[in-house]
């Protein structure tokens, strides 16, 4: 339950976001829009941010492996 709903009896911008994102991932866009239309903006940003983190981590591991490999020779 949302704290905003409990305290103020009013939904916040985050209400339904998780369910909306899950429905979007499953291709159920009309259902997602019913939960929270902001998910159409938030989910792509989250996916982009996650992808950038994966890319940065991969590069750090590749550099660490290259540096560690050059000392062994």
C-alpha cells in the first residue's frame, strides 16, 4: 500500500508503477496505461540506465583482466 494513499487518501505519481512496468515488459500496453502512464517514460529510462551500468562493469572487468594478464607474462 502506498504511504500517500494511507496518509492523504490520494495516489502519488508512483502508484501502480511496478505493475505498469511489469505489464509493459509482457507487452500488455493498454493494461500498463491503466495503472500508470508514466511507465512509458520511466521504463525505457530504467532500461537505458541498467544497460549503461552493465557496459561500465564489463569495461572495468576487461581492463582489470588486461592489466592482471600483463603482469603474469
